[in-house]
C-alpha cells in the first residue's frame, strides 16, 4: 500500500524554527509537495521537491532525501497566523499521476 | 484565470437522498482529483479523472459513489442514498499535465463542499 507518515501535532512559539517531518512509502515517486490548510479553508500549495536537497520559498523551506524516503518542511520565524494543518503529498508515478496526501500535522504557534 | 470552482459550498441532505457535487477545474487543467476530509483528519484520495476517463478510483467506495468528468461541463461526484457517515468535506483539485514542468505537480484546490446528512 501507499503511506505517508507525519506527526499529528507540533507546537512552537513565535520566532522559533519549526520542522515538520514526512516519511513516505509509495510504489512510485515523482516529487514531494507540501500544502497548508487553515480551518475551514482549502489546502494551498506551499513547496515542491523533485530532487534531493533544500528548496526555499520565503519563510518556508522544504527538504528531500529520496534515498531515505524522507522530507521535511521548515518554517522560520513562525507567526500565530501560521497555525494551520500542513500536509505532505507524493505524486505517485504509476502513469496515472495520482497524488497521495499524508494525514496532516496540526501546527500550533504560541505567542 | 478563475481558480477551481466547487458548488455548492454547503449541502444538506436527508438520509436516502442523492448528493451531487460539482467541480470546474482551472482553465487548461485536464486532471481532476476528488478528496474527502473528515473533521480533524487528513485528505483521503477518492478518485482521479481526466476528460471522459476515470484513471484511478481506488479510493472510492464501490457502492453508492460515482464520478464523471465529461467532455463538456464540470466534474460531478455523485453519492446515492446518502447515510450519516457520508457527512464530510469533499474537495476537488485540478492540475496541469506533468509536461508543464516541476510545478506541474502542484494541485489547486477548490473551497470544498461540506456535506451534512441529517
């Protein structure tokens, strides 16, 4: 089967660095993406890694290690408005381009 | 360029009725995905469609649920004879083809349809 594992909750204080990990076991792999979802809202795309290494998009960065089937999302100087759910997602390259999502990590940023 | 449009935003149905959820993908996107989300839970893949074709419906219940993406018009997720357990948020997402580059892996989500079965 296909699975993505991420912590269910992470808590941090404003100004700290937050890291949300994701490990995956999928039959194929065509990139790891991260999405943010505020309560009651739609998931929105944050970041994508197709190759190993770090990608930076403003305060968000994302890392991928394909040999370890592992990635993480890094948030620098988090603010209370960043409190939301964060999902990692893998596009499974089986010729059908299906995207599989993890169950999400609920991030709480405290003042 | 309008985003992914889903309607209705909220849908209330009595047990046994039918629910029809609509999704218009972003212009130029040929891939549509449907996901289901229960409160406090993640996104669960249901079905992946391209125009006039169901590519993968492995996440969709075998009974009562069906999906289509006709040549003209929106994608439709249909739930027949709804039960209380069908109450959830249903999200539609669309993406361009892989050939558009790395960001082709990005999926754009609609605001979802929140189905309540009473």
